[in-house]
């Protein structure tokens, strides 16, 4: 997963350069038979109700990840920046450019009431 995370960090940098800062970018591996990751994002410029936002993210991921890497993801989840999940993730850690942090899967599973096997935070930063 380390190589994919490095590529995702490059994609995040490109997205932020073109559109503005992300509040959150996280990866969750849910406990299901598919063993695929969800990518969770929030930003002032991402509207979870607009298909264009998903198309933008999907296109950017395709530019940075190979087909064999892309199939490791099940979905893109865009959350409104006022969603309580965003506040929760922002309070856990601050992760800025170039970093990432593995999160406690047990704590997240308890909070979200579904089993998360692994989780990474690639961006968690409130704009200045």
C-alpha cells in the first residue's frame, strides 16, 4: 500500500494546486470480502451532490494510479465539510503536505459502527 499512498499524495498535491486545499483525505479498508479501499475526501470546492466532483476526482486518480492500483478502491466518498465525520477526523491528527498517518482501526470502527480493518489519513488540515 505504501507505493499507492505515495502516488495518492502526488494526486492530492495536484488537486490542491488546481482547486484549493483539501480538508480531509482518508483511506478506509472496510471489513468485507472484497478487500477494497474507500477514499474519503472533503473540501470547500467539492460538492457531494455534484457528479462533476466525482468525475474530477476519478480522472485525477486515473492520471496517477495504474489500472491494477485503481481496482483496489471500491468507491470515492465526498463528504460535506460540515459533516460531523470531518470534524472528528480533523481533531484526530493534523496531516499536511507529504505526510500520512495510520489511524486506529478499532477506534474508527467503534465511532462509525462498522468494522474498519485499516485506515490512513493523508490530509487533515483546516485552512488558515
